[in-house]
């Protein structure tokens, strides 16, 4: 029999929560009543802003520098943050990113860097979080931020696409294995979101036209955070192994785009 007790989340860790989707997620979870562990890689000032926002919402915030590519150190950072929080009920793997290039030109070093960040580091973090949740025996929520490219490719992004496809598979397998412990594992797959990663600010979303997206614009970080907060909540108790595309309908445009493209410019990325 699988665990079915009530789930009452109080403690969350959100990796790469110094800006963008991670920052919005930390604030959304604080709004839901959770204390939040915040990680940053290079933007400590941004992480402090995130922490200030969590505290303004009446919750506790703890910070740690985190490099998902330093695999031997990943467990310790997460374990220490969980210790400061007093437990770990929700883990959001948001750290990711990476450069691209034509597959014929990608070096092995570049490939390993991108896959290491987006897949190896995600595995190390999610495994550590799962072990803590199983030991606590109180259920849990694990959410991986993937990408629409978990589902569909993009030219000049072979390593990133491969890593996100792999992360989607990891989510599904973890969902199968952890269900008996009352732990759900899901993915959120953003489309284009107005964040520093796309060289945009959140307010740019309302003023940027995207003809190829049914909703006609990029998304806002808080629109991703809202879905993550749902998946982290007691209300999502019967949702696991799923990937939630939050993309304004972008993924529905494949055949439409194929028949309406008027040049070969897409081949250049």
C-alpha cells in the first residue's frame, strides 16, 4: 500500500531562486505559508532580494551558494539548508540553462557542461531531496523546471534539449518509485518567459508580441510559479509523473508553423 496521509508542507527549497522563475516561485511558496531555502550561483544580491520578499510575506528565508555542476557538494548544500529550515517538504529544481551551437560544432566539454548542469546536477539535487523526504516519512513534493524542449527540439541546442528530455524521463521514473512514500514528482515545462535568462524583464511580457504563440506574448515568471505552487500543495495530491507545459500554447503550433514558415532562417537557430 502507498502512503496516503495528509500532507502539510512547511519547508521548501528552490534552487536558482535569485531571479526570474526561481524568485517568483520562492515568493509564491511563501504566500502559501512555507519557509524557503534560497540558492544562488553568482547573484548573491538577487538572492537577498528574494529572501527579503519571503520575509516580507511573514516567512523565514535561508540562503546558500549552490553550483549544480559541483556534484560532490550538491547533497551537503541541500542537507544544510533543510537543517536550517527544520525539514524539507517541497524541493523545486530550477537551476539550469546553457549555451548552444550547431551539433557539428559542439565540443565534448561544452556538451558535458550543459548536460552536467541541467541533468546531472538535477539528479543529485532531486535524489538528495527524495532521501530526506523518505527519511522524514511525511510525504513530499518534488518539482523539476524543465522546458518546452523537454518535449520538442530546437536547432542549435542539442545538449540542452537532450538534457531536458533526460530530466523529463527522470521525473517519470522518480514518480513511479517514490509514490509509495507519498512523494509526488512532476515537471513544469516553460515556454519563452520574460526573465534575465531571455534578456527580458517580467514587465516586458505584456509589451512583446509573439505571433507564433497562441496567447501572443511571452509568459511572466509568476505564471510559472503559480503552477509550481499548485504542484507543491496538498491540492495536487493525485498528480505525479506529469509534465505541465506552461507556454501560452507554443507546443500546439508545430504543424501550423511548419506550413507557414516562409524561409529557411529557422535552420540557423
